[in-house]
């Protein structure tokens, strides 16, 4: 029988699904509920010194929807509103009632050594399992010189990591921003500063959209808006890319984040190099109960593949990544059309013609291929509404 258990350093996870630092981990009673429902752990909504002002805007969310489903989600919400003492009391309660659950304290402070070290020393005395350094929040906090303002600068990121490591009695994970030109540069900087692991990624800086009647950007806060953090299933390709690039840079543990909505997404992250995963937006739109099918699905998958645990899945896809120059470019793939499922709508013919190749034609009710013109790009198979075209 396979198990969902996995281990990072001396931290044992009963399953690889953690709640990310976000609204779902903003309250002690909410985390308590999530733990009872089966989540393996939680990264607390980012804790700051009590004197760091947090004033929220309203509304502060916007979503990209299609056919009633949320694909992308933007937020301009700030950090935790609980005091340090409230978190200390809450952590003690959660650990007393859920001793097998993993609790990671996300923290943020101004770029002042004493402020970071004071926060770390305070939570050293609590039963948390690790720290996550929030260097990457893309809205609100950069205006205060923290958040993404830290995580886009290798030297500042390394300095703060060093400050924290000097006093931390727990493993230290650095949460990375995707809003950089080269995530490996930041990764290497904090690895050199002795970080114990990485969390990737935080949200992608975005602007959700514009109301074309009023010309008000979204989310509309009394007629104006600002750039926010983009999440949801639409960012999964960005998250996967970043995790893979981090894995190419270091062998340290990675907490994978970004667009994880089901067990399949989680398995992809683990196969590309993550040790465990964090989930946020899918919980915000569908609730904590998604943990049950996530655990069941991943366990079934591991058993079907003959894997004993998530550790056996780790890096299975990562080892198949290579540089573009090293790809096998000698083998030609061609589209094969299934006449039984093809609607003969001709969309693939039009698209192929308008994208310079003109390799497809519609003759006598059939889609025909001219292999002398086909370059094997696969666009026709992607635009087919019936999935009637396969590349072979």
C-alpha cells in the first residue's frame, strides 16, 4: 500500500497538501477546521510586527471567469491582522489539538535586522515547525519597501535570510516571487545565505481588467484600482516553470505553489521537483473540503504507478527537462485526423492556412494533409474542438 506521508528534514507531513499563507489561514478557528478535514498542514497568513499598519481596501478581489468557472483570481489584500500574541496563543492551541499537523509561520518585517530577528526569536519559542520568509507579496507591501521590494533584489534577500538564520531554531524557507527576470538569481542568493528551502511561487503581479463602460480598472475601489497578485489555475504553467528552475539551481526542499486545484496538479508539481505543495485560490472558491478528493486521487495515482510515497514521484518529470538546443529535432510529427469524430468544420484548415503553412485542405468532405508542407507544429490539434486530431 502506498502512503501520502513524506518528510522534509525532521518535519513529517501526513500528506503533501498544505494551505498556503492567505485568507484560508487568517484565523485560528478556520485552520482548526481545515486540520479536522484532513489538510496536512498550514502556512499561517503572514505575521508582521504589531506596529506595521494594515488598512484594507474594499472590494479587494477580482476574477477572470468563463462559463461560470474561475480561471484567474486577483487580490490586493494585505497581511495578517492578528497580533503576535494572538498568533502565539493560536499556534499553541492548534499544536495541542493537532500535534501531527505541520504549522509554518510566514513572517515579514521592514528591512531592519532587529525587527526580523525579534520576530524570529519570538516564534522560536512556539511549537511551529518552520519559518517561511515572505519576500514576495506584489501589492501594498512593496510601497512600504517590503514584500516584493525585497524579493526582487538578490542582495537584500540574502541579507535578510542571513539575519534570520543567525537566530532561527527552525528550518527557514524563502518564498520567491515570479515577478523577476531570473528566479534562479534570487534562489542562488538565498541558498548561499543558508536558506533551508524555497517556496515557489507567490502571486503574479497583474491587472485583472477594465470596465469599458466606466473605464474603471478592476477590482474597482471607489472608481480606482491598483496592481494586484494573480493566482488560480491560470498561473500553474508559471509556477511549474519556476519550480523547475529552482530545482535546476538547488537540491534543497521546495514547497510548490501556484494554480493547484486537484491531485493531478499536485502530482505535476512533485514530478517537476516539489517536495510538498501549497493550495490557496481553489480553497477560496471551493472550500476546505477539496482536500478529500485530493488525497484520494493522489494516493490512487501513486498506487497505480507502483510508487510507495510522493518521494518516489519527485523529479520524475524534472529529469526530462533539457535546453532547447538539446531537443531532438530530427523526428517529424504529423497530424492524424479521426474521420469518425471530425466535424469537418474546416477550422483547422483555416488556421493552418493563416499561420503560413497551408498543409491542410478540405476535399470531398475530408480533411487532407500535405506532408511536404506540414512542419509538425501541432496547432491544428490544439484548436480542434473535438480532439479529433492527434500528433504522431
